[in-house]
C-alpha cells in the first residue's frame, strides 16, 4: 500500500499544472494563481493527514480550488487582468512571429475578459469544459450538479459569451 506522502506527491504531480491553469484563467494573475494552487494542495494534504477518504481526487482538487477562488474574489471584488508576458527568445523567432504571439495573447485576454463578464455559473462551466478540457461527467461531479444541468449551462454560457463578443 502506498504511503500518504507518496499519494500526495503523485496527486500534486498529476494535477498541479491543471489546477494552476484553472485558477489562472479565473484570476488572470500568475502570482495569485501560484498562491491559490499551493493553498489548494495544502488543504488536500491537511485533509489526507486526517485520514479522510477521498473518492475522486481530481474532483476534490477542483472543488477546493473553486472554493479558494470564490474566497479570493470575495476579498477582492475587481478582477486584475495582469500584464501580457512575452517570449524572451523573440530575436530567434523574428518580429512577425512575435506579433502573432502578441495578437493571439491579446485575443485570448479579450476572450477571458468577456468570459469573466458572464455570470459565475456559466464562466466556470465554460472554463472547465473548454480550457480544462473536462468531460461533462467530471464537471457535474466537481460542481455537484447533474450532467443535464452542465450541458444546459454550457449551451447557455456559449450563447451569452457569443453575445458579449459580438
């Protein structure tokens, strides 16, 4: 049987990048995302040390991250969109490539801004589905709703997002 620390380290290796990305898309701040990601895994470690069973570690991890994002946003009402980071190796890629990267980041930033204008229930589901590439079943488990509710919210969220973009 694998020891507790081994299980935790395996979970961290498996989910830390996904959780960071999930938080980053919601906060658009690298430092906050790093901090909340670390807080997520601290809470998981504390929970595991208490010998509490975890049925679905991935869903549990996302639920903790979601709650930490909510707590953070309650503390800070406005969403900070951070600075665009550039590829430091721009001379090798050339000016044209750098402009392509900049344009795609600007478009992504605009999309995230519009996504953050959506009501929370739609923004979160769209993030989990299309940015985190999760299945509907996984999203339903994370949010403690039915798969039907997830599907309806995805469709309505996409419609609302399209209206905001246009």
